[in-house]
């Protein structure tokens, strides 16, 4: 079975706090999350496990995310010299005919999808809520 990883991360700091959007790598990762189709499970990575997150991303057959090429990978470039943009990816921000949704499932909201072409909305409540790791 292919190991498709669905990837997202949250940052410790905002663009304003680090001096602008040109300093994304300075925002630092608060928490990263992967869902693996190979294992059928989620894994949560606090900042202290960022090296393992990067290793797991390198093992993926495909990484699926939203704006991860321009944002999430740039955050991770603050931790590694590897060019993560060379990994096999599907960035949904760049995919045609896709509507982007973020309804905060990780933080206790709902997982949301829209069926095309009739645009019917489907939502499933989150099973758990993740609390971000405290910053030092």
C-alpha cells in the first residue's frame, strides 16, 4: 500500500511577530500532524519531534496538504537544510477545481468537505481536540 501522508502544521509565531511573510522559517513549528494511509493513523509531532516529522515526510510516496509548498515546508526549512519542495507533493492550494476548507478539525472543530459539482457540504465532528505545546 502506498504511504500517502496528509500534512499540516501550526506555528508558534505570526508573520507580524517575526517581522514579515519573508521570514516564515522564523515562525517555528508549534505542532505538526500527519495522517498516513499506510497505517490508517494520525501522528502528532510537537516541536521537539520535528526531526522525526521531517524523516517521516521523506518516506512518503505522496504528501498532500494545503499551501504546504509555500508555507509549511518553509517553516520546516528553519529546522533543516533539505529542500522539502523536492518531495512528491500535491498542494491543494495549487490544484484546479478544488474548494479549500479549514474548519478546525484538529482543534476540536469539524472535518468538512464539499461535493462537486452540486456543492453539498458534509461535516463530521472531531473525535478529539489537540492542545498546542506551550512555547518556551
